């Protein structure tokens, strides 16, 4: 499932720059490094560079190119490196 509001709040709480939080992961599809920026907006949060998925306490990233090709979470995500919130 795409990351929810509570997960975004956790990421943003550790932001060092005013208005921007960055997370670095490997894409769950292609394996390349991806940096996702989380921006605080008037309506909530916006993401640039990719998308974030939250499964339980684990966070997964997908680069923008892979997300455009297939927005669904790959069924093999359990075997991938996990990042805990």
C-alpha cells in the first residue's frame, strides 16, 4: 500500500531542511538507488523522485520510471532490503 499520512509525518519529523525531507533507498523493481523527496504542501505532502510503500513498519521505495511502468507493489517485496520507520 502507498505510504499513508502517519508514515509521511514520521519521515518529515526527522527533516533537516525546512519544508523538505529526503529518503534514500533502492528501487524495489530495478534495484537502482532512488531518492524520494517529501515536501510539505498546503494540502498535506507531495513526493518527488519516486513513491513510497508502507507495509507494517517497513518502508519500500520505487523510482518514478518503474512506478510509471507498473504502479503495483511487486509480490517479491519480502525478499528485498527493508527500511524500518
